[in-house]
C-alpha cells in the first residue's frame, strides 16, 4: 500500500460561508477524525489533495497527515469525499485516523480483464457488481481486484465465490448471491405479426377515390341528423 504525506491546516472558522471562502482560495475544507479524540476541522490545498488521491492506490492510499506546526504523523484513510455535481471537484473531505495493525473495512473496485468468448459468439458481457466490501489491514487493502472473464460463454455467470482468494483480505458480501458478471443473449425486438396489422386496418374507411383494402369493413352507417346541422343539432353557420 502506498503512503502519501499530506500537510493540512486546522480551520479557525467553520460553517458554509467560511467553507465557500476557503474554496475560492483553492482550499478544500474537511474533518480529521482521530481514534477516540476530538475531530479536527482542517483544510488542505486542493492541488495537494488531488495529488495524494491520484497515485497508484488512489482512494485507498494511506495518508500520513501532518497538522501544520506539529511533527506528529496521523496515519489516515479517506473516509468520504464530497464532489461538486457539475465540475466534479472535491468540495469536502473526511479523513479517518487508523491503526496500521488493526483491520479496516473498505469498498474495492472489481475490474474485468480478458476477453469473453461468449461476446464473440454474439452474447453480451455485463458487469453486474462494480464494488465489493472487504476487510483487511490498512496496508493490505487492494486498490482493485481483477476478475478474469476469459472463459465465459453465453449463459455463464461469475459470482463473488469465483474470485481467487487474496491473502489477508476477507470478502464481506455474500459469496453466492453477489453476481459480478454475466454473458447473456442480446434482447430481441419482436416485430408485430402481419395479422395484427390487418386487424388494425379493419374498419378504416379508404380515402375518397381509392378502394378500401381487401377485407376492410363497410363504411359506418349514417348517424341520422341532417348534414347541415352541428354537434347539438344546431344548424351550421358560416363565419362572418
């Protein structure tokens, strides 16, 4: 597991207005949760935070957090990151201090590798579950877990139980109920039958000058009422 040093500053002011001001200055507000200690309201330069979270281990990197003016290092993990829904930038971050000798729980991405023969046979390869829950020591949490689909044919399903075991990593989801990938036949679009089209055409009067289609019903009988009367039996009147 990669370890990244991250220097942060304690915030003197909290609240929405103070957070917006920090963001305008290129800082990301956040909270550092300690082990049984009072949480620290912090802020960190957005550039430094992005650098720390885009390394080889990404969101699962161990962050050696150092509060400004102190020498103590707080081994921490990313607990939660809130992003702007439009720009995608991190707008708030929660860090959790951990002990490196005690296991933690985390979500890990499942990455499909290989080429499924079923896809060449006309099937559709679908990844049903993209993240699974694991438990491991902080330094042993994998950044991703690979699943080989190179032997999947049409009708095949891979479940969590099919993932190879990893030393020091426990899978927390149901091994048999958690479906990771499937190869199925593509959905067929059923066209309406010719008889159904004929039934829809029955009873439709042909336009003037054209013959009605063979088998079409006779024109509806007149409703009784004079041709020159309106909807409520009133005589039609010309505009103006």
